[in-house]
């Protein structure tokens, strides 16, 4: 039995199930999960007292003010878990510590600016400028997409490769940051999609012995996101706001540049594209549709043409919408693992594990809501439409 379990662990990229490295990943994940899960209830009343809430309007589902400080809780859980991981000092992390710090610093900027935007409103130009500075911080620290590594493009000379690589990296980081932000419109959707992406990239990165830093970052992000989902599945108590959605998009885009999926040139580009296909496709179809309708600035004119709006219109249920898009994101993620060349056993175990964790957390939220109704405590958000 022990040999069988060790063989399964090896298939999942776990060289030593009792070693310091694997235990640090587990501890990072559960530290982020528990901290975020327990921190949010303490944040709710404080956020309402300070007026950190989205007011009801024709585009939102909430019928009363809903705290929008969930991104702060995700960020706090993420950082606390990384501090714990750093205390255990997995050796390989030290080799890329400056890049990890660049990701954390860039993420901190976006959380701060996103939070200010949530409460007071900022122009799209200001947000774009900060996102550009964050992507530049990554590039000066060596986190870039090599243009010559992109499949189906001709190899270009070195003096062109540098500027083209910088442009592609900027498009990847800024584009994905905004794509995840734009996908945030129905309870649980972005949190679940980001959790799926984090876990898929984590398991894929674990297949390579030199990706320890990426694995730790993804473990912290996945744990914090799952802890947040416990309070965000419909009917939610809190939403992440721009602070949370831009943090998730930026971090996923940045970690993919750490080389988490680099085996061959084509696969290194293909995997993150497939794992994050849902927000990418959503943003693409929204932008193209708005341009076709004559809207000159498509990102500054919100409407209800996003994928989550279309699915919600068909299902008439926020819960069913979230579950549908989680399943779609998971299918894309598993397809990306297959394209990366990951063996079938890790793919199947990853799919079952992600699905099980998401269902468990969603069911926990449903049970909590039923207890709220039994004790005559009104929910803070519109109930699921059945």
C-alpha cells in the first residue's frame, strides 16, 4: 500500500511525500485557506461600517449594500501563507527570490489601486498606467515571454526580438489582468476560475524539479481563493472587487512567466493560454462585439454581453452559472495539462481533486445559508434564483 501511494505521489510530481518541500506546499495552501476563511467574517462588519460596499444598481445582483473588500482578504491570506513558506525556506526558492518579490510588489500595487478604484473610482487610464508599471517591474527582473518561443511565428533577429518580447509580455500581463477583472460579475465565478487555474498550473509545475517558487506561489493563491469562495458562493456575503480580481489576474499571468510550464517552446505558451482560456475568450468576444457596435473605448462601457451574463440569462441561477463556468474552466485546464504532456494519472487526480474541493466549499456555503434562514438572519445578497 505504501509503495502504491508513493508511486501515485511520484506521478503527481511529489518526489518525497514526507519531505520538507512537499510539506511546505501543503502548509502554504492550508495557511492561506484557513486564514482567508476565518478573516472574512471579521472583515464584513468593519467594511460596512467604513462604507466599503457596492450599492445595488441595474447591473448588479445584490439588493442591499455588499462589502467589496474581499480582495483585501485574499491578498492577506496569500501574503501570510508565503511568509510561513519563507520561514521554512525551501532552498530552490532562494534562486528566484527577486522575481517572487517583483510579483508580490506588483500585486501589492494593483491591490492598492484596485481598492481605491472600488471605493472612489479611478479613470481607466490611471489603472492602465499602474498595470503597465507592474508589468515593467516584471520585465526588468527577467520575467518575459520570448517572442521567438511563440509557435507559428518566424524567428526574428535579436534586435527585434527584445522589443517584440516586451510588447507581448505587456499584452499578456495587462490583458490577462483586465480579462479576469471583466469576468467578475456573478457570485463565485472568478474565484472558482482562478482556483482552477492555480491548481492546474501548480500540479503542472510540480512535474519539474526547478519550479519550486511557482508551486509555492500557486499554493498560496489557490488556498486564499478557496477560502474566499466559502463566503462568495451565492448568496455571497462579500465580493472581491477590482482589488481582488486584478490581483488574481496579475498573479496568474506573472507566475506563468516564472517558467512553470516551460518544457518546449510551444507548450510553454499553449498551457497558460488553455488554462486561462475562459477569461481570454470572454474579453475577446466582449471587445469585438462592442467595437462592432461602434463603441470606441470598449473597456470603458460596461454591458451584459459577458459569458457569465449569457449563462445567467439561460440558467436563471447564480449558482448554476458559477458551477457551469467552473466546469468549463476545469475542462480547459485539463486539456492544457494534456497539451503540456502531463501523464493521464495526474490529470485525472487533479480534475477530481479540484472538483471535490469546489463542491465541498460550495456545499458548505449552501448549508451556512440554510442555517442563516433557520435563525431568521437575512442574507446579505440576493438569494439564488431557482
